[in-house]
């Protein structure tokens, strides 16, 4: 017994030590997330207060008098810039004695406190029970997402009150309970409705979830607040409720892209008059009914925060005018769980976060066929959350235990520290297509922005430096006797069909071939898809660093060199911004050449993965044709291609270092979604079965 006790102590000590290490790691992670939230908050405050007066808090400019002091003279809605209700104006009235500068500081820090409170309440409102990890990290993550979201940033910038209704609704739904608490909660939600009238949509939610005292209190409070505002500001109340029909036309034209409501959507489609109004009322009623049915079901299921989000998304859609600062209701929908597979769980939250934090033009390409989708992306996200997305119920067996992800067996390595990140295991099944498309699009948009910003936002900003670097590259090539650009360019120009071929190849295959390779790998070789995608991502990231640190003029943009631009036409070197496409992209992002880099990546991937020799040879022809095209058309130096090869090699090297060698098993193993209670493990081989 003594030996047993003695031998058990080290194990207990080891277990306690491991638990302490785990707790310490989570504390460090939590501290790091709080630091991120603090940095984002400071950044937002600095951005607002660092903006000159007159450009910040423009909605409050309605109240600014001659000497920078707020006043209430005339109607709030004379300029149609003020979008709040008369009750909001009544609430703001006590601030009319404050100087504008003092109000700016107070308003900004007050809004910051509201965001922090909203994040804390949302974190506490998660469906119970929650794990220790979620409980530790939820609050800083929620506050960080709020700080990054476009509605919150817009509310800070304009000096809007749109954070208050969301906070009051969450407080009314979660912070107070019981008979007395229901009345207090109803008062809070009623005040929120006085700020944003479509919040009245929460009344039926409260009623049908057996919180009828709260529903009645909400209605009474809203009526009382509106009546008080009408008594104090009769003309403004008439203007808002009657003339503008609850705010329609305030803040901008109803068909403006910023109006992400069904009404704005129908107007942008070209509908107007009685037909548009009738269709809006019909669709609005349908959305409200369907959303409330879903919200009641989720509330009874114990997912009250999701129910609030669904109702708020419906309020966004059915409002006559929903401006960007009023779209915060969409963000709480991120808590909904969608999909039976573990690998699908990230699709919906990632989509919501991207929609709420990035401009629509970064979400979808600039194609006319996609304009209706791009221009209404937030409305579509709100409608999806309100009536379409199949959120899992807590009673579903997949709610807490989704179908696990299948991983390829690790490949042995010859190096001690490879892989550097062992948790990045090779997933056998293909990733979710929607998530991949979203990430590819956002990554490319970020790539384009960084590529252009590398020259200070315009091509003229970095022209002198880029041409200086071009001279350096030319001198190096002359020293190495590889300055062949001029000779090849003029030789190709003399042969019409060859010039046309290289022009076509340069402009047509840069994106098509990499996307085709990724598509084939995604469909046929999921394991290799992730490996190839990671190496391409690393190569592109390294190329961006090169664009930033070493802007370089291509041969066609070097004055006096005599290179003929066969693709873009004759350049006018007398203009600071010259050349076709200079307003779209950075013409001085030549080193390294991603035209050649991406083509080399395609060739290497095909050569490694293709099962037949002729396929491998065909794949390797692509980088050969590409390097010929970029030199012949005058778009790159020979050393640019060397740089492209270097970043691709580094991309494959980093992938190897982080994840280890490419998995030998590349065939897709589709994991079927088992029925509840049925194991997802494959059946045992026949020789190991019993009873055969």
C-alpha cells in the first residue's frame, strides 16, 4: 500500500502540473485577446478624435451652432441628415450646452463604454452550459468583433446612437428575470424601440415565449416615449412619423446602396410606386412572420441570443430604411451553429464576420452580373439569418458532437523540428466550398489593396523610386549578360502571330490556370489541394513583401529603353499616371513576377501530382510559355522571373516546414454523415470480423 501510494504521487503531481500549464496557457491567450481588444478600441478612438471637426460625427453637425456649441434651433430634419427618431433628439437635448470638442470626447468614450458593455452582455448570453475555454475567451472576442464591425465603426464616425438599442434589447432579454424583471426588461426594450422603431418586432417574440409582462411593458414604454417626444417636439414628430413615414428619406435617398433594407433593394431593382410599396409590405410581412416563428423556436430551445439575432435581422430587412450604423443586429447571428460536420462549422460564422467587417467590394468581384448580389450583401446575410439558414437545435445530436474530421496519417521526416506545427494535420476530406471561395476572394482583395498601397496609393507616388530600381536591375542584368528584354521584345513585335500569341497568353492564363489547378485538386485530390493552396498562399504573401519593399518599373515603363508595350499600347511618359490599368492596380509591382511565380507553382504542382508523364510535361510547358510572354511583352525583367521562382520555392519550403512532407495518401475519403447514434468508423476487414 505504501508503495502504491508512493508511486501514485508523481502521477498526481504530473497531472496537476499539466493542468496548471493548460490553465496558464488559457490565461495567456485570454490576456492576449484582451490586449487585441484594447488596441482596437484605442485605434478606433484615435481615428475619430484625430479627424478634423466637421469631418467626424457628421450626424451631430445638425446640432452644432455658430460657435461650436450644440443647439436645437429649427427642425432636426431640415437637412435630412439626422436619421434618429424625435425621441433621440429629445435625449440629445441636454447635451446642447456642451461645447462640441468636449462633446466629441465624451461621445466617443461613451460609445466605447457601450460597445464594451454590449460585448460583455453578449458573451454572458451564450447558450448554457459553455465550456471553460469559451467562458474565458468569449468577452474579448465579442468586443474585438464589435470594434472591427462596420456598423460600430460607422456609429463612432457619424456620432450615432445605434449601439444603444442593441444593448438595451440584450439587457432586457438577459440581464433581468422574474415578474419584476420582465417589467424592467420590457421598459428597456421599449426605450430601444423609441430609438429604433422596428425593435417593436421583439414584442411578439416576448409574447410567444411567455414573457407577456415584458411585451406589454415594451409597448407601453414605446408609446410613452413617443408621446413625450411628440409633446416636446411636435413639429419634428410630425415630420418624422407622417411626412417621412417613420424615417424614410432621412440620411439619403431610399434607393442608395447604404440602405440595406427590402425597400431599398426593391427600389434598386427599378421598382417604384404602388407596386413597389405593395411588394415591400408583402415581403416584409412574410419575412417578419417566418423570422418570428424561427426565433420563438430557438428561444424555447434555449438559444435566446440566436432568437434575438434572428428577430434583429428581420428588423433590418423590414425597416423602410436601414443604414450601415443600424446593421449591428446581423453580427450576433454568428452564434448559430450550422452543419453536421466539424469542418462545416466555420462557414457561417466566417461569412457573417466577413460581411460585417469588410466592404462589399472585397467580398465579390467587380462583375456587372454580380452587382445585385454585391450591392445587397448585408441585406442578404440578414435575410439568410432570419428565414433561411438551418441553425441546429440543441436537441440535435450534432449540436455538441459534430461528425469529426478525418486526417491523413503523418509522413515521417528526416528533420527534428519538421513539422513545426504538428497540429496542422492533413485533412482527408475537401474543405467547404463556400468558405474556400470566400477566403480566396477576400485574400485576393487584400492582395490587390496591399499591391496598390505599396506605392502610396497611386502609381505616380512611387514612380521615381520604381524607375531607379529598374535602372539597378538593368545594370545587374548587363553585368550578368542576361539583358535580353529589348532584343526579344523587338524580335517578337516583327512576327504578328507570335506577338498576338504572347499577348493572349499573358492576359488570359495568369488567373485561369491556377484556378483550374486548384479546382481539379479540390475535387479530385483534397489532401493535395490543401498542401498546394498553402504553398501558393505563402508564395503570394512573400511576393507582397517584395512589392512593398522594392517597387520596380517593368521594362515597358522605363523611359528611354525603347521597349514596345505590346499589351497595353503606347505609354505617355509625360503624365505622372500613365498607361492602361494604372487606376486599377500597381504597375510597379514587378519584383517578384507573380505571373511567372504562379505559373511555376502550377507546373510544379502538376509535375508532382499528375499520374502520367505527358500531363507532367504539359504542366511544365506553362511556366516556359509564361516566362517567354512576360519578357516578350515588356512586362517583366528576367530577374523578375528569378524572384518569382524564389518566392515559390520559399512557399513550398514554408509549407514543408510548418506541416511536414506532402501526405502520401492523396485520394479523397468522403466521410458520410452517420445517422444519430451510429458510429462513423469504417467497418472492419472481413478477416477480423466475428461470426463469418
